[in-house]
């Protein structure tokens, strides 16, 4: 237990708890955290108790720390999303640098699973509370990098959140959607297609094929195979055109993201069609297509 207690990084379990279930009340979250005085006080008491553990990992100080944690969890009941949001607020506005690391430990010890974490941070990724936004972005990065250490992003925990949105007929939080398409548009497209489209017969296959054709051109461009990229470009533009005509907003958003970043794949028809799109993110990306993207959405090498 001591190695968990004294760690200073985020200790996220990679296996979702079977008891983890996000309901409609969990999903309805504002984009700004209102600190709950009672919960913030309990977090501060718990953080102070955990800060005293070093050197007493099997003794009374450890026992007291976990008693305080149980009181904190009991205070929020089954609402792990609210507990998560209150921990984020405490961490973002902590004045003591060391104490600011301890909520990471509490997240693990309170068994706040990844779907709860994603539900908590999804509306906070563009909040005007910049310290909270920074913590939310850090947690998002850690969730995206969870897995087997491969270079590609991991959206599997986002998929759980998005599936819950579909099941509850709730629109997903746009800050998270924009982040997903900003850092890995192909993976974002496939993730959403796997949730919204049947595996058979053709619907998802047509989306997978479109993503493959476009990704192939982008890979050839990135690696300097200019003639091969030029030869394959008309097929990619054709697939983007087909995607842009779909009723699925996430397919059109993929197109908007791709042609935002890759002028060589734009056509006047694509631009004109997407400029009329009613989805707010599609409209935003097309309107900002010639503007430099600001962090944290700068795209990594995995396209």
C-alpha cells in the first residue's frame, strides 16, 4: 500500500470497476465548478492527513488519513463525478505545491474510475477558470496515454463516456469532442462511428474505408512520398466529399478538421457545404480554417 500512498503522479487504475455506472444526473455538469464549502473543507482535512503519512505507512497516521478519506467519500455519497470535480477545484487552486499533488492520490484511493474522470473533465476543457482548465487538460492527457505504452492515443475511456451520452440521449460535451478531433481526428472518427453505427453490413465499413484512404494520403505526405500522395489525393477528396454529406455530425466534423489542417484536400464545394453546417464545431472549424491552432490542441505526429 505504501507505494501507492507516497506516489506523486496520478494513479489511475487501468481496469474499469464493475460498480462504475454514470447516470443521467452524473452527466449534467456545468462548465464551471462551484466549490462546495463542506466538501472543500473535508478535502483539505484529508489532504493534510495524507501529507503526514511518510514514514508512518502502517501506523496511526495512515489509519487516520484513510478515516478522513472515508468521511470525504461519505459526504458526497455515490456521486463520484461531483467528488472528482471538487478534487479538481481543490488541486487547481491549492496554494501549497506539495498538497496540490495529493488529490491525485485521493482519486485513486477513492476508486474514481476513468468514466467518472472523463465525465467530470469533459465540460471543463475550455472553462474560463484557467487553473481548473489546466488540471482538466492534464487529466485528459493521462487518460489518453493510458494503455500499453504505444505512441497512439487511447480513446477507449472516452468511448465509455460517449456511449453513455448515446444511451441517455444527451449531447456530448463539445470541449472534449473538439479535443479528440484536434489531437487524433482519425481515431475520433472511428471511435464515434463504432458507437453510433452498426458493425454490419456496410455503414461502419464505409467510414473505416474513408478514414483509411485519407490517412494513407496524409502518411505519404508526412513521409515525403510526394508523387504517391498526389496520385492518391483525388480518392481522399472523394471520400471527404462523401463524409461531408452524411447526417452524422461527427463525420462532417472529421472532414472540417482534416481540411482545416490540410489545404491540399480542400475543394470549393467542401468549403461551401460545411460553411452552411449547423453543428457548432463544424461551423467553428471551417470559420477558423486559416488560423493557427493554439495549445493544448496542437496535433501530435499521430494523424
